[in-house]
């Protein structure tokens, strides 16, 4: 399902706050906050406590919060508590899902990359305006 290398959140790493990235994000650690990316893989030892938005999401770990995607796959070790809004949903035997699923051809996830690109552009502009000020202070 995923062909491109991306960002890996390693086992033992705990992030408090939102995570935004282009491309694939593989979570092996813990995230307390929302995750916005193009593709997301949640490994069996991983946990996310917050909302998740991506074009494609594979969960084989724990997600507590709403999921919004074009395609969602809950693998056999998935533990999901929260609503899922998507275009396509598949659930393997052994997966735990406690919530509502809303699957429609118009899941409105096409806005995710636009929001992400806009957020990344704003962050880079903000960083660019801060760097000269930090350099003059030093």
C-alpha cells in the first residue's frame, strides 16, 4: 500500500502536540495530539490519542480519536475508539473498533493535502521571519 519512505516516529518516543508531515508517517511510538499527513501507518506497539487525517491510513496499533481518510484499513491488532469517516473501510478479523463509521464517495479528505501544504507554507514563512531576528540577537 505504501511505496515511499517517510517519517518514522520510533518506539519509545512520545510526542505531545500535533504532527504534520507530507508523505508517509510510520508511528511506532506514542502521539498525544492530532496527526495530519498523506499516508499513515500505526504499528502494533504504537498509540495515538487524537484525531487522524490522511489520504490512506493503516492501523495495526491503538488510535483513540476520530479518523478521517480516503482509505482506512484496520489490521488484526488494531484497537480504535472513535468515529471513522472515509471512502473505503476494511476491518480484519481480530481488530477492535468502537465508534461509528461513515463511508461515502464524498468523504471530503481531498482538503487534507491543501490544508497541510498551507500549514507548512505558513510555518516556513514564520520560521524565515524569525531566523534573521535570532541571528541579530546572537
